[in-house]
C-alpha cells in the first residue's frame, strides 16, 4: 500500500467542489450549534449536503439521527461509519469568525468536525464505488450525555441496516496532528449514575430521639460506599465511585432535622463485570445501613453508557493496515483507557467496533476538548477522510 501523502488537500481527495461544501458545512454547523437530541437544523443540513453529493438512500432514526446507505459496485456486507453532531451548553471563547451565534452553546468537542469528516468520506465513497458491500454513514445526535446512539439503535438502526462492523473517529485535542490513538479492548469508561435517597423522620434538632435522622445515616453510607472500590474491586481492575452531589436540610434552618437526604454521583469502570459488582455492593450497603440506622435507603442505579470496547480481532486486522498507510511512528496503541464516557459504546456493543482518536493539535490548535477555547482543526480533514477510506478498502475489498 502507498503511504498517505501528508501534503494532500481535501480537494485532492474529493475534488474542489465537495471540499468547499464540506468546509462550508462545518463552519455553518459551528455557527449554529444544537444540543442533545434537538439537532433539528443540523440533521437537515446533513441530509441536504448528502443529497448534493448524490447520496440517495437517507433515513431518520430517533428523530434527529441520520443514516445514509451507499452501495458499492458489488453486493456484500454493510459496514458502518459514525459521526456525532451535537454541541455543548458552554459559551465559546475562540474568537473565530464563524463562532457560535447561540448563547451558551458551542461545538467545543469537535462534533462539527466529526460530521464534516464523515461528509467528506461520503464524497470520497461517491467517487470510489469499487468495493463489495455497502457503506452506512451514521450521523448521531445526543452524544454528550443523551445516549443518542442507543436511541438510534432502539429505533431499529441495525435492524434496517444490519452492519458487520462499525467505526468512529473522535478528535483528540492535546494530541499532535495526525497521531492515531487506538487500542484493543477498553478505550473509554462506562458511565453510571447512582441516586440514593435516605428516608428518615424529620423533627427538632434538640430532640433527635424523637426523629429518625437521615443525616448521620447518609454520612455512614457515603463512607461505606468508598470501600467498594478499595475492598471489593480487584486492585488490578479500574473503577471509580465519586459521590458528587448531596442534598439535605436547609442552611437557613440549622435546628431542623430533615426527613430525607439525597446523594448522587458517578461510577466508572472499563469492565461490565466490575459494573455489576459495584451496583450489587451499592444495593447491599444501602440495605445494611438502612437497617442499622432505621432509615429506608433507596437506590436508583442508572446505566448511562457502557464502556467503549474495541473489538480485538478487528483491531488485529486493522492495525497493520493503518501502520502501513500512516507509519507506525504515528500510531499509539499502548495507553491507559480514558475515564470519560463515549456514546459510540452502544454501537460497538451491538456489533464489533473500533473507536479511534485522531490528534488535531498544531501551532494554532491546542485547547483540550470541552474547553471554551477549543476548535476543531480543519487541517486534519484530509487524513480523517483517508482514514475512513483506508478502513473501507481494507474491510470491503473488491475481489476480481
Ligand atoms: Zn465531548
Ligand atoms: Zn465528543
């Protein structure tokens, strides 16, 4: 395989007209960001751009999710490529000419660039149909905590379009331009949100014997929950229990014992078995401390995202291909998985998948993701497009 030419422009790869369309599309999205599942305008812009490129089969899932199918020259399996397209409820401070026009809302995780990268790939596929099978382009809303991927799957994404495998790229702020970060197994953590409610019986702070005080019970509970990671989870596994929010009583009523205390936090791990263990121990601990303190402790344990797991076989098949195309020196395959969550985890739990982080940092771009100064680096778009194209060529070759 020929080595990727770093000097290649997007126009070299997909033509001047499509290249202009992609960059304009990205800047327009950046100027008009939308949050969560409410990416109505964004989804319309995606459809419009796909139609301009000549893509015919376009369908909606979960309201604002867009899926587009491009068949190759010969029949064969379908493989999916996913981009997220939602913004964050944070005010932008980039000073860009096309900065967000929506107050307290901006594309600070690079999803405008992700959608543009997938669109550029669509343009490439339309010009290179010599593959056996079909390409499914998935533009998903609600990555930032809304489980948009899960919603699209629940609405039948993989029933209408069964995929053999799925791929996604996320911009890596604070990684050098063109660095490929990918590894087998866990890449990102599961995200669970436990909510405890400690119910007692409120009353006068001077006569606690006439009450069932939920405050010391909650204090015991919080300390006991800290022992799950230190005493129950295998020291070689990764796990975090952080109880971040606490609601009890009233600061203006220091003499009143409240009737209830609420506690909410986040649980993260890279192993579904550890996830099960933590939930089970949380329930047992809540029950035991409830019994000991005469309170009733309920637990609502919400599983928001599963861990992002890269399929080991798919990784083994792809790693040498990427190394040959981009050079092994550009690839980082041995690193600790992140403790952040990633919605793509739902897709790669449903079908074998690979999630890649692609470095976008250079002299003009060096802010971390989610920072008000972050902006996606358009200079990565040629490699972004080529990376998807390289995966497609490797996975759906046209046998002569
Ligand atoms: Zn993000
Ligand atoms: Zn993101």
